C-alpha cells in the first residue's frame, strides 16, 4: 500500500472519532422529531348540519383535526371551549349551532375515547410479530368494530403508526408495545 494512504487514515481517524457521537446524537434526535411530527390526527369533515355549523363558527381560525386531542362529555366540551377561547369577541356561537356542535363533539370525541396523543415516542420493538401472530392479533383487536381493513393498503411506518393510533383513539385496545409490533409488521409486509 502506498504510504500516503496510511498517513491520511491516521489523520482521519481522530477526526471521525470526534464527529461520530455527535452525528449519532443528531441522527437520533432528528429521527425522534421526524417521528413525532408525522403523528397527527385526521378528523374527517362531518356531514350536514354539523358541517355548516363548523364552517360558520369554527373553521375561520383553525382546522378540525385538533378536536381528536380531547375526550369530553357534553358539559366537558362546553367548559373546554370556553376555557380555550376565553372571551374571544369573534367567537359567539348561536345557540342552535352550539347545540349541534356540542352534540357532535361529545358523540365523536367523548370520554370513552383515548384522545390522540400530542406527543408519542415509539417504543423499540423487541420481539417482532410473525405473520400468524399479526393476523391473529388483527382478528382479535380490530373485528370488534369492522372487518380487517389493512390488506388492501400499503404505506411506510409513519402511515401505519398514525392509522393505528387513530384506531386506538376510536377505542381499539392496544398496548404501546403491541401497537409498535403491529406497525413494524405492517410496514415490513405492506410497505410503500
Ligand atoms: C376566533 C378564532 C377561533 C375560533 C372562531 C375558534 N377557535 Fe378554537 N382555538 C382558537 C385558538 C387561538 C386556540 C388555541 C388556544 C390555546 O391553545 O390556548 C383554539 C383552540 C381550540 C382547540 C384546542 C386545540 C388543541 O390543540 O388542543 C379546540 C378543540 C378548539 N379550538 C375548538 C374550536 C371549535 C369547536 C370552534 C367552533 C365552535 C372553535 N374552536 C372556534 C381560536 C378559535
Ligand atoms: C373501537 C372501534 C374500532 C376498532 C377496534 C378498530 N377500528 Fe378501525 N375504524 C373505526 C372507525 C370508527 C373508523 C372510521 C369510520 C369507518 O371508516 O368505518 C375506522 C376506520 C378504519 C380504517 C379506514 C381509515 C381510513 O382513513 O381509510 C382502517 C384502515 C382501519 N379502521 C383499520 C383498523 C385496524 C387495523 C384495527 C385494529 C388494530 C382497527 N381499525 C380497529 C373503529 C375501530
């Protein structure tokens, strides 16, 4: 080997040894950030008459996805909205719209739900699902509400995590650990 290779290696080694821990730290925090940013509820726009009530009273300032961060009964929603908006002069909801909105909110984002997490740090998966494990798990966990609706879909980890967190919001019972095992299996077998 020519001598200069050894010399350049000697020069490079200490430099890269200094950089790599920092690089890893950056990578880890970037990955965590990217993960937590991907996690976001999606609330479909409801049908009439709620749709118009939302357009008239709510959507001028912010979207409706944020509703999923909360789980309250009717009076809880009323208090929360007052608390959140203070005495905002722009927010004076007509009493008929107020009734429509509070019914919608408490029916769709009621106390029986698990509110969508604002921050979610995925647990590392220690023991992965086999195909049979995953299929049994889906059968047990999902068919309480509807048929298994994953086999016609593909997506990356973030897509699946968001979907399953949303299902947990709807009331599906999954531990954090099983949630991540399922997400890992879905991304592995039904990736993009
Ligand atoms: C005049 C502007 C305005 C209107 C109209 C308005 N909001 Fe808000 N809303 C805000 C602001 C500002 C915040 C943030 C308050 C805070 O974080 O302290 C907020 C926060 C919220 C939150 C909490 C969001 C979160 O991230 O947890 C919910 C839920 C909400 N609003 C629902 C509604 C509903 C339902 C209506 C219609 C009845 C409505 N808002 C109308 C300005 C508005
Ligand atoms: C407690 C009830 C409940 C459970 C349990 C549940 N879901 Fe859902 N799921 C819903 C509701 C409500 C919707 C939205 C309305 C609809 O599309 O039927 C939905 C919709 C979906 C959709 C379509 C969403 C879209 O945006 O296209 C998929 C996919 C799905 N669920 C997958 C699952 C999977 C996978 C599980 C098991 C881990 C599961 N669900 C468990 C209630 C549930």
